[in-house]
């Protein structure tokens, strides 16, 4: 399971080329994969656990809060996980973080009016599919880091500033869902087939 890209030792992107039996063989023999109906969900589950094991040096069962946020019992670090087709990313961080990976397709661009306002995206034209995919991913990352996720509208409550086109950078953002209206920084990297984003509270 080769590392595709590494932000730091605790934040990596992997390209999953292994079959489910191959992934499970990398975990302790006693580990049982949940009986998801979709094979893709089983692959995602196994790949995420292999990644956590690689990062921490031991197998740990990924659990979830009532909000769906993942965590590791006994580990105070913040855990964020994302999947897209055959790529999986895992981040363990001392500070709150939300990560997302998204394949670049025309789909996000077709739906851009549902989550993007005219003042968001790149300052330059000509990157419609990449721009829309990146902004969707950025707002997914923001959503994951929010403490209050009830009734969050990506268009109304998650606002980003327009930035010059670059293959990597930072998008300033703000949540408008709570009275605090916290500021965030969404870091991003654009690859040939997908985008990677991770949101942090602005210090």
C-alpha cells in the first residue's frame, strides 16, 4: 500500500491498489470487517484501519461520535478521514482539523449554484471543474471541523474568499452558522485527478 502523498508523518494520502483480502491481511488476524453491503465500504474501512496502524504503529479500532466524527479511544489527537475512489487520506492532529479528498469531475461544477456564491473560487476563469471540486472539498473540510453541524448550509453558512489559481495554497474561510463566526484557513493541493483539502482554525 504505497504512500501517494505525505503532508507530515501523521497526515498521508494512500493509493489503494490492494484487494480487500490483501488489506485485511495487513491487520491482526482477530480483526473482523463489518458486514457492509457495498464492497467499496469494506475496502474503505480496511484501508483506513491500515493507515491508522501505519501512522500509530499499532492496530486501533476507529470509533465514531454521535455526529459521525471518527476518533481513537485513548488518543487525544483529532482524527479525520476521507475517501475518494481508490484514494484514502488519514490525518491525526494535535489541533482540530477536517480533511477531504475529491476526484475532479464535472459533477461539482454542475451543482455549483447549490454551494458556491459568485464571489468564491479562483480569481481567474478557465478552471471550472477544478474550481468547483476544490470549493466543494474545502467546504466539506470546513464542515468536518465545525463543533456545531446541525442544519449547516454550504452556500449560506460556509463562506470562502476568492484566491488566485495555484496548484497549492490557502483559502481564507468563515463559518456563519454560529454567533462566533470563526475564521478558518483551508489548505489545499491540486493533483491531476483529485484535490486534497484540510481546514484549520485560524490562529
